[in-house]
C-alpha cells in the first residue's frame, strides 16, 4: 500500500486497534482519524512517513499506544502530539529525527514509555520531559550523530522513572544533576559512550538503583561518593574501561 485514502476509516466508527505497519505510504491524511474516536492503538511502523500534521490526532484523543518507528521522520514539531493526553506508549525509534521541539511532549501527561532510539539527535532539549510525570521507561540509544548532549536535568518531576537507557550515543559528559528528582530509578545504562569521568554525586538520590552499566567507556576512575547511596545495587558493570582506581 502506497496511498492512504482520507476516508478509508469512515465506516469503522467503533475501531479500537489499527495495524498499518510494513507498507510504503509516506504520509497520513490530516483527517484520517476523523471517523475513529474510540481508537486506542495505532501502528504505522515500517513505512516511509516523513512528517505528520499537528491536527492529525485531534479526533482520536483516546489513543494510548502510538508506533511510528522505522519511518523517515526528521523532526518532531511543537504541537504535533498535543491531543494525545491519554497516550501511554510512544515509539519513534529508527527514524532520522535530528530535532525535537522543546514542548513536543508537553501534553503527554500519561505517557509511560518513550522510545527515541536509533535517530540522529545531537541535543536533548532541557525541558523536553519535564511534564511527563508518569514516565517509567526512557529508551534513547544509538543516535547516529556524534556526541549527544544531555540536558542538565532529565526532569525534576520524573518521580516514576524506573529505567533509562542511554547506550551508544557517543556521550562525552554526564551532567551532575542529570537524574535529580528521579528517585525511583532501578536501571541505568550509559554503556558504550565516550565518558572519561562521572560525577561523584550523580546518584545521590537513587537509593533504589539496582542495575548500573558503565561498560565500554573511557573511565580511569570512579570518584569518591559515587557508590555511597547505592545500597540496593545488585549489578554493576564496569568492563572495558581504563580504570586505575575505584573509590567508594
């Protein structure tokens, strides 16, 4: 399928699940969802979608799962997701996203999983996730452009965040307060980056952290205080670094 008729779903007013993955269409008509007010799941992965209109989801505000992975998106603009306040899972992996507007996720107040892996991001905007208070899993791995720059804080209100995956992004620096406010973190992976050091108080609030992966970096030491509050840590992976000393 290479073309989506705008009125394709007109007879299906009770539709709740839509599966259109693995086709070849490049755009979704602006009124495509006008006839599906009960839609909760939409899968458009593995197509050639390069953009979508901000009003696209106006008539399916009950959407909970949206999969736009493996397309050709290059940016996420302000307001493009504004009607999706019931969304719990957003998959944008394996596109060509270079830019995400600061307020792109502002209205996603119930989102629990965001996958931005395998894109071309160079910067994560400072306040991108600040309103996503229900977020539990952030997958932001394998961004192809060099040296992904992280925000000073992921978000002070991310008290439900449990898992953060930041592998293979060529990250050179981790801000001291990156995880401030993320008090429920259980798993963090910063493996396979270019880190030469980590802040001593990076995990000062993360007393529930159980799994930490810093392998395949360029660390020469683990600083004083780094492990002080990690009383529940079960797995720590530090292989393939340049470690000379590990402080408690």
